[in-house]
């Protein structure tokens, strides 16, 4: 009996679904035997065997050398080829551009950082960002063709299209199209978002909030921000401005860093003054401790506003200043206790000053998944250096 076009389409669709089910099972587990893949995917063994053969041929999976245990044919196992492609996550700020390079499994293989200033012209800032990408590839020993996607996090409000809508910290940054820049002349993908949003994504995927569904991130550093993770998902809001309180005059956090700067000796470079004040507070210098408390009070007002609205289980202190959690967390907790009827658990970031870059890499990996791993995209291609 000749198959109809509809039946052929149904079979093709079924193969695509089976491919994704098997690939997702192996990718999430790291390595699985055939019987485990059958269990995890919910497919029959025959269907799994057919898909495995196809995915190995197209270089999505690799068959691992079986361990010989006793008599009989040793069990075969398969792993996801995370080394098939790579992504770079960027943190493009007013004072530096950081980057991390990750394989498709999320393992970081290289990082780089270059300094800028708020007055660095837009074109130069983008050129420096390109150099950070190149430095990451060089340090990992990879050709540019192995890079599948770039994720960019930056200060300010970023639209879903990757265009910076507003950026108070960088004078000429509004209007820059980050996705267009990082895809120009290449086959790679590019995505962009606000830095605080991506810091929260990093903490939820790889950091202090990995076991928590509802979290508020207080992003503390030279610039301050808030971000929300609710029901295990980053919440950007309708315009990407969820938890953005930078325009509220009653929230004085933009000026709060001045408390830290003023407590440091005037000869200390401005880029190092906050760290110097935190160091002095550790040594129980009274002026420094007072400055830290005043800074914490300003941070707590914004954090308490978000806490009152969403009632999270966890507040994460993220950003560069999370490295001063030993002197900052106690006064922050005391201020929150004064402002909130119920204070959530407080944790310091485990990612520190690379949290935005890691979050940007996570965003880039999501873009790769959307492009290649959703069934609506058709059959998985044969992997090459330019499979994107």
C-alpha cells in the first residue's frame, strides 16, 4: 500500500520528535546506556536504536567505549557532543567588557576582560567587545567558525530585538543594535538582554538560586539593578523592564555608591574606592562601617519593594559587590528586617563578577536550542563547524 503525503509527513514529524526526546535525555544526563535512554525518553527500544544510529552519524552523539563487565556483550552508552559548538557570553559595561566561552553543555573553557570607560565611544566599545570574543576563542584554541552564538548583557533597558533602548551609564549607548552587530558577516546567532536580568538567569541556572523557584536578585556593583525569577523562569516583563526602579526618585540606589567612595582615601582611584571601603570595614574602621550601613540602607529600600510585591523565597546578593558579602550581608539583612514583614532567605552569589557573562552564555545556549533543537525546525542537521 502506497503511503499518502499526509502519512509521510506524520512519520517525518514523529522522527523529529523522537530525535529531540533522545537527544534531550542524553544531554541532560551527560551519558546514558541504551536501556536508560529507553526509560528516560519513553520510547521503545527499536525506535531508540534507530535514532541513536542517526544521531551518531550526524555527530550529535558519540558512542562511549563500553566497560567490559563479566560475560556477554557490554552495554553501550552515549554522550552528547558538547564540544560540537561553542557560545560566548559578554558583559558589556561602562567600565569593562567581560566574556566567557562555553561549550554546548555549559562548561566554561575560557574568559577574557578588557577595560573601557563610560566615555568610550560606541564604535570603540563594540570593537573591544569583538576583541574579547576573539581573546576567548584564542585562549580556548578554537577557530571563529566553531562559535555558534553570542549572548550580550549590558547596562540599561534592552528590547527583545537586542536594541538598547536606554542606558544612563553610557552616554552614547542607547540605540545600539547588539544582535545585528554580533551577527554581521557571520552565520552565528546573537541575543542580548539587560545585565541584571542575565545575572539572575545565571544564578538560577548555575549559581546560588539553582534550587529555588522564586527569587529576587539584588545586582550590586558600580551600577545597581533588580531582577526576578518566578516559578523557575526569568521574568522580563512586557517591555523588558520588570523590577527596573532606576527612574524612581524615592529609590536612591544610583547615588548610594557615593557613600562607599567618600569613605575611601581621595588618592585611591575611583574604580577601587568601594573595594577599599569594604576592606576597611573588615578591619572594623568605623567610618567605613558607617558607609557600608548607609549603602545597605539604600539597597534595602529597593529590594524590600520587590520583596513586598512577589514574596520570594530567596534574595540573592549578586554582582561585583557580592564578593564583600562578609561585611555587606549583615547590615542589608538588618535593614530588610526593618522594612519587610517577612524577610526571605539571603544568599550571596557564587558567581561573583562574571555572573552577567555567564547569564549571557546561558541566553546564547537557549538561542541555540531554539534554533536547532525544537521539532518545528525539522530534522537535526549533520554537525559541522557552521551548523547554525
